[in-house]
C-alpha cells in the first residue's frame, strides 16, 4: 500500500523559509521520481517541483525557480522541499506525489500560509 505523508507546513512571514518533508512507504522509493504539487484557495492544483530517482535531475515551476529546492534521501524514503523567500502567493496546501505504472498517489497535504 503506497502511503505518502507530508509534514513541515505552517505560518511564516513573507521572506521567510520552510522545509517540507514527505515520508513514503509501500513501494521501492528509490525507483521512482517524486513530485511536489500545491493548490491555492480557489485555484487548480499545480506542479511545483520534481526530482529524479537519484536526485540528480530536478525541474521547477517558473514561479518558484531560484527560491525553492527539491531534494530526496533514498536511505530515509523522504523527499524534501526547501522553500526560501516565501511570498503570500505561495500560500497553498502542498502535496507529495508519485506516479507508478500509470497510477498517481497523493498524500493528504500540508498547509503553508505566508502572511504578516
């Protein structure tokens, strides 16, 4: 059973930082690319960042390039999202995602609120 559990969200002031973590289980973590998505209130879910199986290749949404960093630790079955220079527009629920054999799996999400 694939399980993804996000953590690390919270309230942060503009310009601040947060580090999200996603703990994966139920599959061979090191064999699959991992992705972070987010969904802001009233908006569609959007891709934020993706990391390859070994962590050597990453992709980012234009809106977060230079501010967010995705990484993974295959020894701990975890994927991370380091978020710096946060803006109010980054307020959203952040989800961890893996797509395996045509099926997508999601965590329940962690809420990030950027506000003064």
